[in-house]
């Protein structure tokens, strides 16, 4: 089972993992109210489908006014969004995430996956955020750094620090990244996830480390332990 981005970020928030102010809407008439509730003067309008590459497909737009948000919402809601992960048939956009725009200094990548071949978990980071991680792995695999986590163990603080230094972070940036990585592992472990990705994980100009995206996959065999997650299932996307 997979989650939408907004659902994943709600889960992150429960574990004090930094995310932007946001609100999900199902109707274009609600976007002005959403902008007022979020605050700020610049927003991002994001199509919510279970697929990557939304920006390239026209499903992510930056708006400089609430009027622009309304225009983009009208265009994106109901559109057939085609990305490299949807296949040629695409997916119909039925909901939007309106999000406060972040003051981005750098884009990075962070992810955790269950490696069934080794029987271990792998925490991965890369300085090459905002692009398809598959392309990074194929063309510049040395830019993906991995820390292995044994079954029934946790991501250790020294491992999290090593990952932060790999991302060329310094000072308070390292502290923020370590906190984010430890929280991310806690979500992964406690909810029996098979994959979590944040692409991009961003460093802001105020040295915060924020999850600007979320992709979460769960092990269906463990869903009986997580009734709250089962309630998030979007059957139109599964």
C-alpha cells in the first residue's frame, strides 16, 4: 500500500519531522481559503497521485498569488497526468496539495528501503536531490551513500551524522539533519514500511532541513497492525 504525499507529510509531522505548511483540497473553490490558512505570499500547487515525475508532467506549479493558485488548481484538478511512472494512460488528479513555498538553498535526497537480498535495511542519501534517483544510481552511483541497518536494530546517531556530513552539511545543519534522519527511521520502523523516500530533502537558507516531498510504501502483510494506515488507502490509486 502507498500513501499520497500529503498523507506521508501528516505522518512525518506526528514524528516532529520538519515539513512545510500545507493543506489538501479536493475542489478548486477551496484553494483561496487554503492559501489564507497557510499564510505567506508564495505557494506550490501539487497534484496528488501515486507517481513520481509530477513536475515534468505539469502537475506541480509555483504561484505568486492566491489568484494564480486558483488558476493552477482549475488546470490541474481533473487533468490526466502522465509521468514516467504512470505509464501512457496516466492518472486522473482528484486532489491537490497547496503548500507554502520554501526558501531553498540546496536540494538533496534521503531514502530508506528494505533490501531483501541482504536481509537488511539501507538508509541512503545523495547530494543529487530533485532528480530521479534511478538516473543517479545508473550514471553516478558514487553519489549515493548508504548506511546498513541490521534487523531489530536502529539507525545510530553516529550513522546519521555520517550521512549528514556526506551531504556536505555543516554546523547547525548537521544537527537538523541528524534529527530528521532519526525521525525518518522511527517512522519507517514503527509503521513496517518497505520504502520511504524524500526527494527532494531541502536545506533552506535559514539552515533548516525540510522534507519537501514524501513517498511511503508499506508492507501489506503488516497492515493488520496499523488500522490508521489502512484508513488512508486510496483505492482509485492502488
